[in-house]
C-alpha cells in the first residue's frame, strides 16, 4: 500500500467520513472546501493524526495550509519529514 493510500484510508476511517471510498479520493483533490469537504475541526484532528501515526509535526498555520492541501501534499510532507519512508 502506498503512503497516499494509507493517508486516504486513515482520513476516511479516523475522521469518520461516511459514504466515501478511500480509493475514490484523487491524490490532487483538495481536502477542504469543494474537494473532500473537510473543515477546520478536521484540520486540527488531521494534524494530531499525522503526529500520532507518522511522528511528524505541522508547526504553524501557514505550513498547515500547504501540507493539508491534498493527499499528495500530505504524502510529500511525511516523506520530507521522515526520509527513508
């Protein structure tokens, strides 16, 4: 399973997103707004999940906007913070 697939499954499972198949989420699809439809509370939960599952930390809101933009952005962030993953 790719990191992108892991992240999709984690988001759907942990954020309890109903009626969404993780495989249907495009890697470049926005996670917020008109994309997957996550909100600010989901963003906070997602930051905690990244720390819990991948031991990476989003340091501030500016970084968070970039990191939480899409599955691809999340995966790139995890890879950059955890070389060798």
